[in-house]
C-alpha cells in the first residue's frame, strides 16, 4: 500500500489507530523487579530526520520554547526571535506558523544544513544569522493543530527539551555519533566526517578512499554478547516506501562491507528486517536487547516528507512494541531527530572553546575541535578550528512505562547520550565518546522514574480530522513568509506548566574580587555532571565566551569595565539558568547567590565594602515574591534566605544598591532538590523588546 493509501485506508491510522497506539502503551504498567534501570530489557532507537526543536515543539507548554524569558540578544540588543532577513533590505523576520490547514506546510522542502552555513547561523553563539544562511523559511514552526500526534506523544510520555544534535551539519555525521560515538575528529580511522558519505554506491563523494575502520557500537555489543538488530524496510536508499533512505551508516565501515553473508554483522545490520518482522519478534518474545529502526524516506519526516507520515510510522512502531504487553513492560523506545535541517532553534548549542571561539574549559576538549583536513573533501572542509558539536536542538521523546505523565527533562543530551543509556544498562562502554561530551551530555537516565509501576490512562487531543487534512495538505497553496512580521506571527507558548524530572545541576556564577578595572566572574559546578555556559557582553561586538565546567570544578575569568561606561554581561546555562551583571566598576556591595537545596531556597549574601550604611533592594521579576529592602551597616554582612516553595523552586531576583543607580545583579534559575518539580511557571509570552 502506498503512503497515501496508508493514510486513506479503512479504520484511519492517524485517528483511531494513532490514538489507540498511545492509549495501549500508556495502559501497560512497567514490570517492576528491582525498581532500577536493570528492569529495562529492551532499548529501541528510532531516529527520524531533520526537524529542530522550536520548529516542532517551541509552542508546547512547559518546555523552553518561545516563552523563554532569557533569550540571547544580538550585539544591538535585539532578542534572538527577531532576525535579519536573507535580503537585509527587507527588514526583519519573526518566527511564523506553518499553517497546515490552509497551506501545503506539511510538505515544506529542506533547507541548507551543511557544516559551514550552520556554524555561520549560530554565529559564535549570537545565534542571529539564520535567515541569511538558511532563507527566511527557517523561522517557520508548527503548533499542536499542525502536528497533533507529536504533541500527544509529548503529553503522554516525556519530552527532552535540552537534547541537541551531535554536530551542526548533515544526517550522516549525526548518525555516526548515534552508532559509533564519533565522527573520528582526530582522523585515525578515515575521518573526520562532516558531510553525508556513502561508500557503497558513492552517491555523495566518489573520491572517498575506502570504508572507515574505527569500531562501531554494534560491534562492541556483539563482542559483549548483547543481542542487537537493525530493522529496515529494505536496503535501497532510493525506494521511498521500502528502503532505508541511506541512513544505515554502518554500510560505510569496512567490517560490515566485507562481512560474510552468514556473519552476525551481515545478518544484524545488512538484511531486510521490516516493521512486520519487528512485530513478529515482539510477539514471539525475541526482541533483541538493543534495536535500531531506520525509516523509509516517505516516513522519515525529512522535509519534503511530512510529519503526518512520520506519525503513522511512529504509531506502527508503538503498535508493534505493545502487541505483547509483557515485552512493552520491559522496553524503552527513544525517538529523536538526527539534525535540525535548516530550521531555526533559539538556544545556542553548548560548545567547547576553541582557538577561534574564546572561553575556557576544565574538561579536556581533545577530539572536539576541527583542526585537520577532511580526507575526501580537503577543498571544501578546511581545518577551521570550529567545534564538532553540539549542534542545534532537536526533538526527543522518551517512550516507556517509566516515562509516562507528560514530563519534561531538561538535562543536556545529544545522540551519544543514547549510547550512554545503553552503556548504563548493559555495561558496554563506547570508548569513542570524548571526555568533553561525556562530561556535558547526560546518559538519559534522568528522563525516567524506574521506581514507578502503575499504568496511566490517556488524555489525548481529538484527531478525528487529522488524517484527511494530512492527506490533502500537499495540494494546498505553498506557505509564504510574512512580508511584514508582527508580534502576532510568533504567537504565545501554550499556557500551563508540566511535571519536570530532577536534574543533576548545582551551578553558581557570582562576581568575586579580582583585578581593579575588571569584572571577575567565578563559575562553580557542585553538581554531578558538567555544564556549559555562554557569557554575552551586551551591546558589544565581542564574541560570546563559552565555558565548560566539569562536575566539582570551578574557573574564573575577567572582563574589562569601560571607563565611564556600563559593562553589561549576560550568562546563560542549562534549564533557564541566567545571570545578569551591570557594572561601572567595583560595586560598593558584594552580592552573591548560592542554592540551598535542602531548604528549597537560595541565599543572597550581601557584603558592605564601605564605611557607611548601604540600602539594598531585592526585587522579584516573575514569581510573586515580596520585595525586600535590606539596610547594611558599615562593613556589615547579611545572608538573606529566599524560600522558593511557592514557585516550585524557580526564582528570578534583581538586586540593586540605592547608592549605585543602574548597577544591578539579576539571578534566575531553579533550585534542584532531588525530587520531581514543575517546569518554569513564568514561561509564556516571548521577550521581544531590546
């Protein structure tokens, strides 16, 4: 049956069939034996194609989307939502809805997603050059009415809103990270790989010298006796209905290309294993411990292929995995997207400092800087000293009996996190993953609650007319970029918060004493995983600095304060962590903030550096906390505890001193208590003012 026939046929796969796949999965409780990760017996990985997080989920309630209250700003102070158009003389463009009910927006085409243009769009962290390098269509997004099934999955299970693609370029390098943990950044096995390659039929680069020879993760599983399988409708990259869209990157490795037909590598990676085979394996209770699913082009969601067809494929996968409730009760299905195509995402990806991108790292960045030629394309890819990753955010959904309930997990992840999850469960380490990536990208376990068992009932949107609208959408007029952008184009994020998973972050950034004429910041990480920060000098052309602070580590850096002018620094980190320091010199009052996890509070320490009293104002910006006025005696020190229970431990506090007009310190973020919480209740309207 063709893809249109599949959508038209009989019982309505996008209506009752899609809904039942979710409802059935929700209703099956976990098989709880130990109440730990050890209860997982099967990990299934489905990587779809080419969608950014904001493009799909930027308007979903509770996630860090268009309602982010701390967007980065261009050097002129313009928030990231307002971007200069591809033709600068045409002004600026805001995100705009791809309205699938009145246009053929389900069928939008792909945009440029190569290495150099994507780095150029990110623009060293300013993140303000997307239309110039991707066309104005980059700002298009969907909402719940456009992709209801994807939103229903997020409502039912867990969405990860800090999941980034591994590298800011095309499909194959990102799938190399998924299957091998690397693109061979140090060039020891035929890499580095920065573009799509296909050694078998030379479709991309005929001059590729030969198959790559570094070890892949399936080989490590095979050596360790962990069962695995690649499921694919066929081996043809060009058969849009029954091929694999060229996404089986294992075919670029010597050990697979030269594998005998009867060998495990050949049988598990280079044979046709359809979704019907997957369902048969589930029913027969022979699902491997680890499975990778490769969709045909028509169902991959790669633009021009539609989200609607992707929904049918995901539903078929869920139907197959839930066909045997005893198997689903022990299974985790991870659904993510390989890269963002050319579609905009507002969060600058965490990246290490390099010789051309300033900053510091307490973590070894070896293997993360593109400092060598690409053998098969030396003219196109110079040793540009840009970071291999991370790339822009992409959607990621964790589907399992341990991840129901519409949770959000805001730990930083990338595609190597999938390997880390498998590592954590089955004990097979992927040595290709760099120290930097291991430090800053989690292992996905924080997205799950393995202590829970009970199944849930679904609470799903009505998708009764979704099938017919998806089927017809490609016949509608083409979508167009608004000629004149308005605030109404970007819209508002859906109202309401979501439950949030506990995170491993305990982060502090404060001004500390340093050289005269400088603002000195200290970055302290008391959490259990590494963290990345960007620091922006507002209203300045200076490149943003990036900092990686490993677990238990700290570092400092200084910024010169311009004589007679205000220095404005903005610091951003994971999960809404933000700091703003406006300084004209050494402040008369030292101000620092630390988390107090056990009390669910922050403590503001105030130190009067002068010989006369100073009056300090503490003002809440978002969560309804009472204003405080603190009078510090000469040389006095006060510690003000701010309880955060009413805001579920979210805070946004500006501290100022009456004697220094305009000199302020602003502290925003979330105190992690080790327990589930809620997402930021202050998310909502986009910040559009300078």
